[in-house]
């Protein structure tokens, strides 16, 4: 990922919810890489980025001993300024969701003011279930026109609505 960012290759980061919690079977967690166990033990961000505001990888066993819920730090894999932009976008999208009737929301809500210095765009999936590969490909073509490395301003979120 660092190489893609260094090359300034277009990147669309699709977010789903403000916090990611993944249920993991205890036997799966036992086979996890050492760095996952180390992060859980130390309570530090798994990437070791130490980005201000980054939450550590955290495990809670609320469903018995068979299943452990892992709370995954949001966007911790991005460099600090991009992570901040992504978190700001997520907060703004929460405000949009709170004030907009559900029937008027698009399938994919995109950031409106992308930084021209980085070809990274953020989007939030609003429909239940997965967006199709064709739908996401159309969104990428719209947000990152061929031959351009700078993101284009969205013409209208409704154009990104997929069925």
C-alpha cells in the first residue's frame, strides 16, 4: 500500500461503519500471526504507527470462549494526514446520515473536497450488503478519470447509485 501511495496511484477507500468489530473463532485467533498477538498483549496499534488518535487492536470475549470480538483500528494503515482526512470524512458522513432521509441517500457517499496533493478518495457504503464489482468499478472510473492522477470533484452522488 505504501508503494501505491508513493506512486500517487488513485485509491478509493470504501468505509462501512465508524467502528470495525470482527468476530473471530478462538481457534482462528490462536493461529494469528505473532504481531497480532503482540499488539493484543501490548494494547498498541498493530501497525506500530502511533498515529495520534489511533486505537489499539483490542479483543473482547463477550460471546463465550468460542468467539472473540476484535476491534480493528479504523484506517490505521494510512499515513497520519490521510488517516485524519478519512476520519474527518467519516464524521461528516455521520452528520449527513443524521440529517438526510434514508430514501434520498445514494448507495455510495463520497468525500466532496479531496485534497489535490493526494489521489485518495474516501467513500462510505450506505446500502446493506455488498456493492457489486461493476458498481465499484464505475465509481472508480467516475472519481478517477483515465489519464488523470488528481481526483475529480463528484458531479452528483446520485450518479453513483447502483442496484
